[in-house]
C-alpha cells in the first residue's frame, strides 16, 4: 500500500514528464454559453440539474458533452452546431478515460447482447408480437421487449435517414445500449443526467432499476439483509457526497452496492468493472467462475482469476468485519452454491435435456422453446428460484435464501418437474413412434437414477438408516428441551 509521501512523489513525476490528463477548462465555452441562453428558459429543470453538478463547477457544459462531427452517423445540425442526442461512453472518455476503459471491459457494458438469448425469445415471441411498427422497423418489434428487456439491457439505437432516433430504440438508458458510434454501454444508466450526483449513484436504489424482481432480486435481498437495514436506518451517517468515500474511513455504518462492487477501500481504488470483486457468476444454470465467463465474452479482465476477485471482495468485507467472520461467510455461501448445483441444477438439466426429444417440434424437427409446460417449469427452477437462492446467500438474506430460494426449488422440483417428467414418459411409452418410445425409455432411466440418488431417495422413504436415526434423536432432544 502506497504511503502518502509515495503518492506525492508519483504525482510530481506525472506532472514533470507531462503525462496527459483531462484539463479543466478555465471558463465555460462560448458554445455552451450560447446553449444556456435558450435551455435555461426551455428546459429549466435540466438547466438546474446541470447547475448543481460538478460539471458546472468544472466549466463543462452542453457542447462539451453533446458536440459531434459532421461525419458522425447520429450528428445533426442545431443552431449552426453539429451535435448528437446520445452521449456515448466514447464521448465521456474525452475526460473520463480510465473509468470508460474499465466499464467497456465489464459485463455491464455487454448487457445488450441479451438480444439473442432465451430471455429475449420470451419477450419477442412468447409474451409479445411484432405489431410495434416504427419507421426503422417496418416488420415490427415486440412492445414487451422495447419497454421491458431493452430498457435494462439496452437496445441497438437506430438512426433514421433524417437523423432522428427511431422510437423503438430511443429513449433508452439500458446498461448495454449499442450506440450509433458502435460503442456498447450507457454511463447514464447509473449516472443520471444532468446532475450526475455521486450520492445518487452510490445509493442502492440506483441499482434497483434493473436488479430486482423474480429472477434477480438483489435490491430486495439487500433491503432484507443487515447491510440494507443499517443503511436505511443510518443514511444520514453514510457521507454519500464525499469525494473520497473510502469504506472504513469516511463511513462504516453500512455498505451499499457501490461499496462492495465498485468503490474505494483502503487498499483498492474505485473500479467501474463491477466483476472484479465477484468470484461466481450465478446467472447461468450452473454457477461459473467469473474469469471463465469473462473469457467467453472476450474481455481483457479474463486474465484476473476468480480467486483474486474473491480476495478483492474480502478486502471490502474486512473494512468492517474481522477475517474469521469473512472467511466463514464465504464458506457458507459456496456451500449453498454446491447444494443448488448438486441437488437441483445437475439432475434437473439432465432430466430436461432427456425430455426435449419428446416435446413439441417445428417442421424442421427443432424443439419449440416454451411450447410445453415443462419448458416454463425448468426455466423458472434455474432462472428464478436457483438464482434467488444463490444471490440471496451471497448477500446475507436468509428469508430470500430459504423461502424464495431453496423452498421454491424443492417445491417446484418435486411437485411440478417430476410429475411432468412422469407424464411425458407415459405418453412416450404409449406412442406409435419408435423414436419416441426409445426417448421415453431413456428419460425413464434418467428419472430412476435421479430419484434413487442420495439427494432424492428421501421421497421414497429410503433415507440412510444412520441418518434417519440421527434425525430422530435430534427431534427427540428438541421436543424434550422445549416440552
């Protein structure tokens, strides 16, 4: 860790060798002054928000952010200046180069790539239709995707011939928005215009625009946890407007999402790559090590191993907790990941894949996603309940871990998935199609192996005798203690 003296020496060296750094303008530009003459009358709230911002104090105005070159695909002429409506990460990088580089190398900026995923099939086809017709999309889009998925994940913004932005793709502040200049991401997803308040960006509600609901309820999980309870009870002690905002120094009553995933500690600088303190990616059917999923996306940060990222997060934890508490917490959390994968994800996926040949197909013989009840059942087991359990354990929310997580996993595994598998087997065995009969026999074999395994044989009354005796003894002791 650098000493204060070392930091001063480094700063002096930087100044001496002339490394380029963003220069704060001596005064507001004439172009921005001209913008203000109109906008302070026409857009009073926008003008006032800017007036409360650090941009105002640094003489950064409308033109500095919105200026464009005539060759830019989304440039248009306005009052004798070429500007663009969208301020992309590349525009922000004129001053915030490091922050943008970190962001563009993160999963956040790639959120728009959901467009080809199973989730998007739901919004485009299952939930919606193609009747949202705009000039840029004469064949239409699904209003469910436009107003739902795209507003969090980001749309591909389409520029019309006259320079206007197609209303199917704008307004949009989705985290992974694909901008006309080719960049991915939207800084305004977190830093709301035009005040760009650090206090607002640090509050947990800021992340709740996207991170809530049945499949990833991080906002609700945080609010249930002791971290969230302490934050809302002591928000006046959080020092949210501090420029430095180092956990354990400037505040210690509670962390927010930003504290754990982005903000400075005594040993770490601020980072805009929120994956660098996360060991496990709990989004897929099976939890994946974060550096492996980064490699899948082609991110440079894939060379930072998941264990290093866990150490980074533990460094945040020990700003308030001791190392024994922190180490044991991660053991508990990873135990839940193992339980989910071993008992539900691995056998559930095997059963579902074995059932697919017996589900509805199109004319080319391909399985039609979400055309059978079991498609929804399996999807919700891993995509909803499985994620909730894992996310909740990672953030210390016991009620969400259990009643919204492992309880729902068990209920839907045993009362929905297994009966549906049995029904599919029965139909397949009674089919006149030899391929269906063969597939049904294979599915039956997978089901028998699953239900006879140590995780599931309890439902047939076949608990291990020693375990059964231990459970009976524990129950008797409990009854005796509280009779």
